[in-house]
């Protein structure tokens, strides 16, 4: 949905590539830096706090913060043209939320690392939290992973506004 929404706004083709591995942490991301930078992207979107924060992953906030710092600095060095944006995706609830008792500390650490480098940070959680309890449960049935269509509906317009502001081509408006 992001690709479609950005393409419509900019009135030109946009290609979105995903470099992801389910359940991956910043430890995994450290090994993906050259791959991502080698693509010479215009924009890099990144989120790892949720998996780093899971108690079964045994990663401290300080290790997560250190990893994010290395990732951001290395991506900037390897792809200096890229706009790098760190994200907080959606609220986490139920058992998956209980497995992340210090989640906000990880989010804060990642946000602080991005902002201290003048890089972007987008927090989608307020938009999710504006949903009714029933809609939120339906949109994120397992408490962690949003249904893709709902994620696109909620997050793509926010991200496009963040990335292009009023930069949509004439005749188009930012979502």
C-alpha cells in the first residue's frame, strides 16, 4: 500500500523493497547493512524495537541501543543519499505485550538514537490507539502483528505525509 500511495502522490513509479526476517532483531540487522546500503535507496525505514524487547530474545536495552547506533551510522555512511527513518509501529497487547515488559524503554532508545543523528522517527501507535477497542483487536488479532490491509490503511497515509509533506504533485493531495 505504501508503494501505491507514494506513487499516486508523486505521480511517478515508486519501488518499495522489504528486507525483513520474521522475528529478527538488531543483531540480525547488523548483518544486513551492506545489503541495504548496496541498493542505494532513497529512503530506509527501520523498526526492530519489538523483537529486541521480547524477553525470550534476552537483549538488553543498552545492547539494542548500541546496535541501532551502529546500524544508523553504517547505513548513513554506506548510503549517504538515503533518508533514514526509525519507526514505532503499533501497540502490543496480550501475552505478546507481557513478553515485552520494558517495551517503552526500547522505543525511547531507538527514537533517541535516530533523533540525535537528525534522522526521522515516526510513531504510528497514536493512530492505532485512536481505534475502538474492538477495531484494534480485529486489526491486531494476535496482539502484535497487524492485518496487512489495516496496517496499510492506517500507516501508509501517515508515512506519506511525513515523507513528502505538501510535496504531492498538483492535482493530488497528501493522504
